[in-house]
C-alpha cells in the first residue's frame, strides 16, 4: 500500500509505503515509511500527528481487510450467540 502524507505545518507532501521491515513495526503491523527509511508510525493509527493522508493506493484489494480488520455483522453476531447457547455450531450428521 502506498500513500502520500501532507505535513500540516509546512505543506510538504511525502510519499510513503506500508512495510513491516522497520523496527517500529510491532506484531506484524505495518508502518508508514518514506524513501529514505524514515518511519511515520503504524498504519492502524492513520496519519501521524501533524500529518494528513492526501492519497491512498491499495496495490491489492485484499489488503484493505487485513489493514482494517474483520467486521462482523449484527446478524452474524446474533447467529453465533444463539448457536453458543445451544452448545455450539450445529453438527452435520452423516448416515
């Protein structure tokens, strides 16, 4: 994933990419890193303090789910809750 960060004080735009190949990356969470190797913090926090994200490009659409995390719908949560009350997921009976 690539992005452009804008410094809110100077107006400078900095192209960055997401990578886990930096000491600031923790537990596999990617960080924003510029071409010179300067880290701007983990991407889960969005733009670092004093910056805004001007543009964001996902190289692979599946990146969005891994970055944003999984979402569970209210319907799925209710179904899982009801199955839990009944002893878990329904078993498939083989004959």
